[in-house]
C-alpha cells in the first residue's frame, strides 16, 4: 500500500501526510496558511516500508489499513 509522505531534512525522517499542513505525528510540514502548487512537489507517494517516523508508523498505517 502506498501512502502520501513528506521527508524532513531536520531529523531525517519520512512522515505520513494527514492533511494540508500536518502529518499523523503532529509534525507541521507546511507552515503557511495557503497551499500553492510547489507544496505538492514535497509530497511523494511511497510504500509503507519506507516510512521512518515511528509515531507515523504507529498512528497512520494502522488507521489506513
């Protein structure tokens, strides 16, 4: 199964996208109130085994499966 993911360069973790501003674990990847076309380029669809954030794994994969 593929999930929408975002990579954070600060902690080198791949997070599962929850909505247009946050991830499942609470990480904010988009801090601006507007969502522009370049923000879509940050989101990549990847398989579940490439998600490295432990909180996103625990919360997101069980919810969507």
